[in-house]
C-alpha cells in the first residue's frame, strides 16, 4: 500500500480551487467577451446603427482604440423608444469587472444584483447605477465621441 504524501494533498486542494474558480468565471460570462460587439473609432467617433434595435432590447459593446484602451458599454432602447447608453460598470463595483445583465426593462448589476430601470439610465444615479455615456443620435445612427467613451476607461483597467 502506498503512502499518501502531503504534496498530493496540496495538489488536490489546488485542483479543487481551480475548478471552483473556473466554474465561477464561466458562469459569470467572463470566460470570453463574445457577448460584446467590437467597435473602434473612426476619425474620433464611433457610429453604431441602431435602426433595428427594438424597445426593451440591449446590446453590449467592446470599444478598443489604437492605444489598446478597452471600454465596455451598452446601448438599449427603452419602452418609449429612447436610446439609453451607459458604461458596463459603475463606481462601486467596477473593480470586480462584472458589469450588468439585461432582464426585461431592467439592467441588473452582476456584483450586487441591484436593478435599475432602462428608462432612467441616461439620467444617471449614484452608487451602483450605470454611468451614462454622452451621445448623439443622427438619423438611425448612434454617434459617440471617442473622448466621451474614454472617460470610462478608468473603470476597466
């Protein structure tokens, strides 16, 4: 009969912790960013076609510029048809990099499970609420200045 060595116990504990961590990352959707549409600036602006964005629909975007600055944000259309744009982070929970999820007419923080109505995103709030992004609508396009998007970069690095 072989003896159980302490090093084997340590390896088993590390393996179990690795599996638990991997499951947590996978369940939170942080394993890959495939849920994000990638956008880049063109002459200092990001233009997103929102003509087919339906009421109560939200899309998540990953902004990446030439300086390798990455920012995540979302664009949603509330039930009245107004566009709501905010960073996929907030002041309190940004360090955990968990962002928000969309549930009906609500945006829910993935860290603390607080919910915020989609209709009030542009007006902002305090604490755990999404931070609005300055934007303009030109016809069927949402226009975001690169400088406005980069104001949220501190939340993602």
